[in-house]
């Protein structure tokens, strides 16, 4: 059984750097399996609990962890074969697929309703999504927030050209929002939660109000997934195990993430309350939602070509 003490000890361990070795035809670099993670989410919990070490070391397979600062960088490492397995958000997966990336969807992490949204100042005249027409909205172009804004406007019968889109990173958008240089800001956690705590704001739409059946994903290098389906299934099952543990021990997860990121405990606690730790199958509803996102991004002109999401689904997925 996984103990809280073991989790706390693992949380303080130093991260392992990415080893740059060629990907073998069999899908394993000798007896080493490299997994990717960020300082958040299920893979971090699985790493700290040594879930995969317990599953693979009895088979003579050593687990190596590689830390990434973004899902896009992790996806690129999976494409090149430097990493076998990891997770990422919906939009990054679509961009990689459009570029011919060798990454397969293997399981879903259903999005939670309140982990992303569109914010306005409390005294703003904007009360509804329809009120966004003609206003300046800040968001990172080509991101999940870009998709959220477009879908929100679509729900009101509006094209994204009905607003003035200001492409901004999360940090730059925070300054622009505080300074009144944009009328609304579409952003994800933890920035979403931090912005609400920093000043008087209102949420005019959460992602759950606009996007149905949205999800992030567990993914694997395509060649690895084809060569080692049993290993992929074990990685999915282990991720689900870590997610279930996280839901039962949110306090421990909060302390760990606060230490890893430097964010205050109360902020991390709220982010975790809005986060999802479920792992589930790639249901038709989730894949349809991902396809709608891909089609929307192509229509917006930010995706280089149209993609068929189901072409990148692992054949062993339930």
C-alpha cells in the first residue's frame, strides 16, 4: 500500500534529466523506459509514489523520468522517441498530429468544468458572452484558451472576428488585464485561480459552460505503443491508480505541488479542487469533442492542415 510518508519523501527527490539516446526498434532503450512529467497532474503523483517502478522493475525494466516545463515540449520528446509516455492538453496533441508527430492517444483525462474560463473585472459592463462583441480579449493564440474563446463566441452565433483578439502569454495577459488594456482574459489554471484571488473579477464563462466532453490525454510514442501494448496498458492502469490515490489524499498532493511550484498552499488547494485526477477510456463523446476542437482550430487558420483525430488513437485503447 502507498503511504503518505513515502509520498512526502518522494516529493522532495531531485528530478531526473532527459537522457538523449536513440529509440530502439523494439520501443525500449535496452532495459530503460523513459516517462515524461510536469510539476503537476497525475504523472507527477505517479512518479512520487513510484507507481511505475513497482510495476516494471520486477520485469527488469528501469524507469527514468524526464521533467518538462510544458506539454508541448513533452509531446515533442515523445515524437522523437526520447520519451515513451506522458500527458498533455487537447490542443497541443492536435498541433503535433497536424505536423505528422508520432504520438498516439492511449487514454483520456476528462477536463473539469472550472479549471479554465473567461474573466472580466468586477465592474465591467460585460455580463454575458454576447457582450464580448467588439471588446478586446487577451489569450494565448493556438492554446486551449483560443479554442475556448472561439467556442464561446460560436455559442452566441458570433465569429471570433467579432472581438479584437490580443495574443498574449499568461504573464503578459495578467499585466494587460490588471492595467485595463484588455476587456476580458481567457486563461487556464493556475493563472485562472491566481487572477481571481489577486483582484475583484467575475467569470462570465467556465470551460464547462462552453466545451462539453473536453479532455486532456495520456499519450505514448506510436512505435512504442505498437511494440509494447501490455506496457502501455500498465502505464494507463498505473496512472489511474495514482489518480485515485490523489483524490483520496488531496492534502498531500497540495503540499507537494506547493513545494514544487512555490505557489501558496491555499492557491494550490483551490487549483487542485478544480483539477481532475480521473483516467478513463477514449469514449466516442471525448473523441468527437477533440475532433470539434481540431476542426475549429483549422477553421481559425491556426492549424496548418485538417486532421482526423481518430487516426492517432492507439489500437489497444478501450
